[in-house]
C-alpha cells in the first residue's frame, strides 16, 4: 500500500496550500513513500476521494477540502487529523504504517 495525499494544485486558498505543503514536507523529511494526487487535474480522482471519505468525516456542508490522506484505499484522515497525530507523535499509526524506530540500523 502506498500513502496517497489528495491535493489541489490550483487552490486559491493560502491556508489549503500551506496545509498541503506541511503534509508533503513531513512525508518527504521522514522518507515516507507517497503519491500526490491532484484532484484539480482529474475529475475521476476527485470523485473517488469524495466517495471514499467516510460519511462521519465529511463536513456538514460542501465537499471535503484537501489535503485528504489515504493508505491505499483506506482513509487515514484530513489535515486536522494529521496535525493531531504529528503533535502526539503517532503519525506512523495514523498512516497505518509500522514505526521505523526499530529499523534505524542500516547495513
């Protein structure tokens, strides 16, 4: 399974861009393999994202905003959930990954 971060490259909202960058930078810094999926370039991907976010995680009005994070087809959460996991040092669990702390030694 690969981590997929659904983003909007042409978002006019600075807050959304900053949140997207925060997620991407964290994943890159921690060498976590991921794929960016730009929902502004693919209606099919956008609809897939909307359809696969659990109903209880969707906003009361409107559509869920990026970034939205998945591990394969499993929904991990939105930026707020990601931020909370980052603050509590549980990002690997949030992403459904095994922590790399035990595997730091390299040959």
